[in-house]
C-alpha cells in the first residue's frame, strides 16, 4: 500500500511505452493483494467528483457509492497506481484476471463499464485515454490523502 501511495504522490510526468510493457507485477493474485492491505489504514484517492478508497474497494461520487464491479474497480486502481503512464492491455489483464486466460474483449467490456460510471468523455471530463493497440493511461489530476477513522 505504501508503494501505491508513493506512486500516487509522485507521478511520472511522461510515460515510456517500451518500459511500461516490462513493468509487471503478476506474481500476486487478486485476493493476495487484497489481504496484504488489510492492516494498513485506508487511503483516499480523489479525482474530479470521485473518491476511491482502494483498501475498501469502494468508489464514491460525493457521498454516493458508484455501482461498479470488482474487475472494473481493479482496472481503475491499476491505472491510478501508474497515472500518467501507459498501462498495457496485457498488464491489466494479468492483474485483473491472474492465472486465467480470458478473451481480450473482457477487458474492453470492463473498461467500458468503468468509463460509463465515470462519465469519461462527457461534459469535458477526461480521465482515461486509450493508446490504440497498446493500453490505457489515467490522465486526470489526482489528490491522495490518508483516511483517519
């Protein structure tokens, strides 16, 4: 989690397509990542009208919960961890569906659901850009803060 917060607090200003394809964290499964974070205080990641609480696996718009599936939320977390960098489709698929073979259309479906929930591309909002054939990049401004209960 500290690495996640560090990456959010100090984003890379430009992305290298070749380097992005080599950065893979495919050793941990989806559930292992969730249990590793259990003893660390939650962090809030805010962008636009949204607030993501990654350790609670919760996306809020204002004080209302945004209905979004776990796969789309995992995609959002992966993109936020490396905002400003290109995240390849292969990296996203390996993270969201670890140790499983799924058709690439699954990523497209969940990315579409994520963009629809964020209303990306509407009313001047732009959160995620697509680099055709390569991957996705989170481009919006982000604020990170600790959540002290």
